[in-house]
C-alpha cells in the first residue's frame, strides 16, 4: 500500500533497553521527520532528514539516534530508554514544496516502565 | 518560547453551533497549514494557505491567513460531532532554507450531539 507506515503501533519496554521505532514511506519524499507528542507540549521535533545520509537534530534530540541509509526508511532508536521517553511518536514525510504540508504516520505509542 | 499560540486550548460546543479557532505569532510565515488529529491517529492536513489575506473554504470550514502572514483563523459553521478532534496550526517561517514546520499546541474541539 502506498503511504507512510510506522511500526510497531504499541510498544512497552523496560528502562535501559534499546528500542527502535520504524518508519517507511513509499513515495520517495526527500524529507522525513520524527516528532514526539506529549500532553502540554504538543508536537516536538526530535530529528529530521533532508535526504538519504543527511540527518540533523531537532528540538529534543537527547537520548535518540537516527539513520537514513535508504530514502524510504527512517528508523528512530532510543539507545537506553527512560521513563521520560514514554510518549507517542510520529514520523512524517514532506515533498519539499511549501505549498504542501507534512504527511504523518499513525504513530507509535511507547511506554517505558 | 512558543512561536505559534493557539486559542482556545479547549472548546466544547453543541452540534449546530459556530466556532472560531485562532493561531497567532509574532513571526512571519511563508505558508501556514491546519491539521486535524483524531484519537490514535496522526495529524491530517486540512489546508495550506500561502498568500496574505487568503481565504480558503473546505465545506463548512473557512480558513483565513492574516494580511501580514503572522496569524490565521479557522471558522467552522454548524459544527457536527464528526468535527471533534485536535486542530493544529503549523507554519514554515519565512526566509532561508528553513523547511521545519513549527506547530502550535492545538485546540481540542468536542462537538456534543
């Protein structure tokens, strides 16, 4: 199916474990983004990528790592999960045109216990 | 510092009422988007406004971009329960190669039958 898919939809992990959230798009959009959404904070940008092998930090990058070896995939890794990383994570893509907005995935709800 | 201020934060109305949601900033935006997010899903783009003073209509929803491109409003006529959701405004700031969207914290709308 065409679009943007995130996996898993739900994840429970323990403090200190490494967790990877997956994001895959079928459009070959250059730009991809990772956001976390928390009550009271709204959507906050974690990392973004302008193309394969080009990534940069957003507003809240600490504790996260990204890679983008292929245009279609943009995984987000929590190196050592903490309770403060309990959140809903959204991946998004963008065409590069300012006349268009982002297209978001359905999100991953992550709970760190 | 919150670049985009949305008001109100919460809005609960009866079916058939009209409402307006505001998105304000001291910054100039090259374009501004409105998204709607339903529980358990990612934000979905409703509209993009690009030109100062622009008005766009989407069925019962009317979007306006301020003349100075610093603010926007969303007006819903005769609200229906299906309009319930989190409404987010987001903008690309003017100038340079900034392609990161800045999001407001959202307006949570509940339309009661």
